[in-house]
C-alpha cells in the first residue's frame, strides 16, 4: 500500500507537508480531508499505528471544534464515540495526516517527517 496524504488545500501547513512529500519524491495519494475524511476503520488503523493519544487527532484550534464545544464534551465520550465524530467531519481532524506502511504522522514537522518517511 502506498502513502495516503489527507490534507486541506487552504491549509498552509498542509501545503508545506505536501511540498515536502513531493520534494522528497514520495509517491502518495492525495485526499481532501474536508471532502473525504478517513472512515472509522481507517482512523482506528491510524490511531493504532501511532504512539499518540486519541485526542491528538482532533484539530483543537479549528472552528468546528470550538462550535461543538468539544473541549468540554470529549472527556465524557468513549473512544468509539470520538472516532465516529472524527470520521463524520474531516474539519475536526488535525491535519495533515500521512498514513501508509503501518506508519502515520499527524500535523507537519519536517524533522518528524524525515524520521518517519525517509527510510
């Protein structure tokens, strides 16, 4: 399986990550996270592949996150409810996400991308 890059075209950080992937000649499939968010099953695989807590997959600085008052609601939700919520709206997911070969990165830090994707 190749890499899947979930990004949002209007997001500057996503554009930097995409450019990094292209510059490093990595083959990837681009998915607009707002139009086609990852499914619950895909999210579960990403979460399992990461060393991150589930809450790290939420775009906590996004308007949608604030509109839904998720800072208050998330602590009372089960993991399954959180994953369903993420799958329901790509704007709730921290981006970009790059996933493939059993690895995942959430957000963009050049140093982390180099460690994870340049092997």
